């Protein structure tokens, strides 16, 4: 069975389209859809139930807790993730699922992503290039036509895994303890880095996700994102499996701290100085 886990917070405007895109995926396995509502104040749950999804409430706020709860409530040997405001291209799931099934040693497979702008008034503008096209992410970059060679190093160099393009083995997800609910931001990067340290990671060149950009998801605090990214780098560096990568992680952490210092220099000079001093610490 394939379980599709969709966290949703006040997503009534989009959840119907997201679920329709799930149902447009002809796959050979039974599919269950679990929508996890996170403090919803609208009729997201009713729309999801009407579309045939199972709906549960998240035990705690945040996407990490919601996704973990969805996995706990599901039954599939394979888990796919989709955000409530995003879409899967028609017939885009089967090839990735077949690839993951064919290589039992692999923990997950991901695919390409195209963003599109939604102005909230029916106007949708797809971006000209996909993630793989803009980053020149191909077999030459990944090192193999299917596997990502040295996935941690490559993932540190370029954030190429979009959560809505991932299919993951349940056993691998559970072995990694899932998403860390203490992280309000970049909890997905944290999981992919931990997976890259311990498991085989696969990639598929086809478009796997249509990622919606709109007012509600464009307002994230850039400083908070930068601080969260630094915290994740520090956490990963402490893992025993990361010993061979610590110099690279330290260099990236230092670069990120210096960037954060530049962002905060005018408004918070003492904090900026603190970031610069931190960047000198290994």
C-alpha cells in the first residue's frame, strides 16, 4: 500500500485540487490518503472527507508533527508527502514508485519540481524553469542515472529535495524517527540530511511536483529561516555518521552565520557581531 500524507492548515481553498491530483495517479498499489488538519478554522476537513480522504487532527502545531501523525495513522509500506496547497502532475507517481520498489536498499526517491505563482484570483503563472533545470541537476550532478552518489555532500551543496516529490519507505522513515517536531522550519531538510547519511537516496528526472507560491507561504522570516538552517547544520554535524563531513559542514555553517550577520548588521549590530564570532568557532 502507498500512503499519501497531507498536512493542512486552513487549506479549504486548495485541498480539493491537491486531492484531485492524488486521484489522478494510476499506480499498481492500493492508495490511502490521510489529511492531517493543523488548527484549521475553515472547512478543510469536510472537503477532504468528501473527496475520500481520512482526516485526523494533528496532536501538536507545525508541519513536522502533522506529517508524523499522518504516518503513524497510515498503513502503507511506502509514504508519499504532499502539502495541501501543492499539486502532483498527472501520472507522475508511478515511475518513482517503481524505481523505489526495484531497489530495496534505497530509503527514498525524489523528483523534479516546478513552482507556479498564484495571485489568489484565478491567475496562475508557472515558472519557466524547473528546479532541476535551474540548478543543472542531472546525472552528471548526482553522479548516477538513478542513485545520488555521496548524497550528503550533494545535498549540502544544493537543496534539491522538495518534500512533495518524495516517496519514502515506511521502515526508513521510522528508523530515522521521522520529522523533528521541535523544528518549526527546515524540518524537511533535517530529515533528508539524516537520511542521506544512512541510506541510499534515489532521484528521478521527471516532473513530480507543482509547488504553489502564494501570499500565505511567501511571508516567512528570512532571518528565522537562516537561523533554522544553521541549527540543522549544527545538529547534523554532531551525528556520529557525519564525522567525515564535519569540515564541510563547519564551512557552510560559518558562511551562513556571516550571511546572517550581514542581514542583521544595521538593525541589530550586537547580534550581528555575535554571529561573526560564532562563525569563527569550529
